[in-house]
């Protein structure tokens, strides 16, 4: 996000909070809260008055400072984060909302609209969508038409541009909220009567999956807990957007396995140039925290899973695999392995990305099952 947009968000957030708490704010209030010169804050106040975001409620009189108020005390944004990853000609869009209800609304209408989207899936408040580059028109309107749809997705100059068409509440979200979401570089909009079409710009990040296995021993440790700790650790690093953590079950009849033989993987969106450092940090963290000397880590870029790699995941649920088989498969698909015996399960973990929880947790389910495509 540009520094100017980030600064604008910071000032508006403070101004709206002060308006909620006191009914007004002064330039001195904001200058003190941000440790910024009053002249700089005054310039921002003047700019936000011109934009219609701030009103003068009381002019300056002698020693009494002018008082201002934010024009709206509505939630600054229902959108927490909006970010994107790219893999070849496909893009994954991640939209994390403050409200499960709002996320469900977008899931329903985006799926109904289709447009540039191939699939739509919601996990709690995180909406996750797969799109093809290009544009496909969508007619929005009142029921039974969708209220909002993604009509185009484009990759340009290291950024992803989503073109969104909407009416009503979704139009308010596009015009007044999305620009405040973490990960958004900019929003432009235009109106055609009741219909609003806008473009949301985000960075084209790299999708990185990190599989982990064999980090625990009997009575000590748990791979799922270490994976979750790793996600939290990496999320604090520059250039990283955390996506989530998943648990997958492998061959339950494997001798010596704990808790039915589960493995874990985490998903990240990473600035492309930062991927090597993130991989190094992940391996160092797991090596330092694992209870077992046989810990294994697998690192893969890209969210599209070739059939041959998915087949390895299926085999890990049905048979006993060797490290040699894991190394050969990893080399064939450009996956980096680190550690001991655990690389067998770690590779299986990253071969199972993109599957629903009920498939990941049931080793008897067909791993070919994935998210349902948009009709």
C-alpha cells in the first residue's frame, strides 16, 4: 500500500474514533496521537474536508482551536484484508471480513454472478476465490440477479486489478470501505445510475505452502501446534500475508504414527522476492522447535496442483512410502525438502492443498475432490 494511502487511513481512523468518543477532534489531538507537526495534520484535515470526510463543527476563536468531526461513524471498513496470489494464468483472491454474515453474502452473490470467477469458497470470515485472467460481463441488479460480481481480473506491473460491478450495500463497500482493507493499494470507482463499477488494486503475491510432519514424539509436542506457531511467526515478517493452517490425515495404519498419522500445512501469500528468506526462516523455526529429530519440511510455490503430485498425496494415505520416492516426486515438481524422515509426510501435506476440510481429515475420501466450480 502507498505511504499516502496508509497515512490517510491512520488519520481517518483516529478522527473517527475521536468523533465517536468526544463528538469532535482538534488538530492538536491528532498531532499528539501521531507525533506529527500540527502543520502537517492541518494539511491533512484540509484535504479530508475537500474530500467530504471531515466537517468543521466550530471555527477557531482566539485561543480556542477549531473543532472538527468525521462525517461518518459507521465502521471504517467491514473488510479486514484483501490480497491476491497468482499462479500462471490464474489468480486467487482472499477477502477477510469482520463479519461472517457479510462474507456469506459475498460468497452467495459472487457464486451466483460467476463472471471471471472459477470457484468461490468461504472458510469462516475468509472468502477465497479462484479466477482466470480476463473479463467476463455480469449483469447485477435486484433478486434473482446478483447484487455484486467480479467481472474482470488482470495482472499488470506486479499488481492484480479486480474489476467489480455492484449495487446497493456492496456498492457502499466498494466506494467507502475496501480502500481501508490491509493489502489494498488503491480503489477507483465510477457510477452508471444505480450501478457502481470499480477497480481494486492489490499486489500480485506468490502463493507458498509449507508442509510439516514428524515434529512430535510420544508424550511431547504436536505437529499441528508447531505448524500454527510457525504461521504466527512468519505472519510477523515483512512481505507476508498469512492465509491459514490445515491438518490432513495420512495412512492411519502406519506403524509408530501418533494420533492416527496427521500432518499439517500452512499457506502464505508472499512478496515474490521474499520467498527464499521466508523458506529459510521456516526451516530454522521448525528445526529449533521440533521435539523429534526426524522433523520434515516441504516448501512449494503455486496453488495449482498437477495430477501427478496429487497422486503422491493419495499414495501417502494408502501405502507406506519411502524417502527416495518423496525426493523423486519433489524434484519432479520443484518442491524443496528439508529435514529427516518427516519429509515424506510434509510432501504429502503440500500435495493435498486446496481440498475441503472433510476430505483432508478423512483418509478414506477421494483426494480428487476439490472446491466446486462456479457454473
